[in-house]
């Protein structure tokens, strides 16, 4: 008759449970990391669209109201429960304006921000009278 091996099967069971726990924790960590990356990407894309929209608002104002009416602005915008703050800075010099649209928001990683800049010209000021 062989000696009893009950202790070895208990150690094997404990080792199997430990391997399962470590594997499960790794999968959970990967899932949580992937989810936070997707959320950050979504918020970043929303911020880019808001910044571009700010530049387009200033371009529309230039086209409809005139270059002299361009002004800086500040907006609070909530999308999908996230509060974004967009500020548009207009810096005029001669017949050009530097438009900087900045967006800030609070993500899981902390405070995030991005800026987009574009130069607009006073294209209407170059009109000349050719009746001479």
C-alpha cells in the first residue's frame, strides 16, 4: 500500500486557486485599463470637435458680421455628463487675427486640455474699386 498523499492534493488545490486569482486579476486590470482608454479617447475627440466648432463660429462671425466684430468668448458645455470649458481668444494684428480655441475638462486622469489655433484674414478689406 502507498502512503497517503492528501497533503499534496491540498497544496495543488491552493496553487491552482492562486493561479486562477492572479489570472483573473490580470484580466480585470486589462479590462479596466481598456475601458479608461476608450473613455479618454471619447472625451478627447469631443474636445477636438468643440475646439474646431469654436474656430468655425469665429469664421462664420467674420463672414457674416465682418472682421472688426470678432471677439473672444467663453462657454461651458456639457456632453455625456462631462463638463467642457471652451475659451476662444481672438488676437488681431493688421488684417489678420490669430484664433485660439482651447477646451478644458476633468477626466479620470485629472484635468485635461487642448488648443487649436488658426489665422483668419480680413479678406473683405482687400477689395479695390476698379472703376478708375
